[in-house]
């Protein structure tokens, strides 16, 4: 008998913005925002925030609550950037 397992890992779209001396990373599927002094720090902080959100939701058995998308305007920004590339 063949045992098949299927896993799908969702994509997470991240908008990166630069303002003054700060970089902002916004995970659109979670509507989680993090900042840093550069892209790497902002991304690392964002990853930590996402993991914390998932761990908390799992501990409370409310994993469905983690999917809270950003407002439509941010997805529109994403789409416009994709079209420009």
C-alpha cells in the first residue's frame, strides 16, 4: 500500500518600504508589520513576529485566527509593484 502525504506551505507576500532611517516589512497574509534599521533586520523581526503569532495561536488552539489579511490597499500596492517589474 502506498502512503502519500501532501503538504502545502503558503506563500507570504511581504512589502518592504524605506522611510528615513527605518525599513518596514509588512506580511500581507497576516497583517503583521515589523521594522528594522535595514532590510535584513526588518525581515528577521518580521519572521520572529510571525512565528510568535503562530506559536501563540497553536497554544490556544486558535490556528484559524492567524490568517488575518492586510487591508486591500496593501494588496493593491503589491499588485502594482508586480506589474511594474
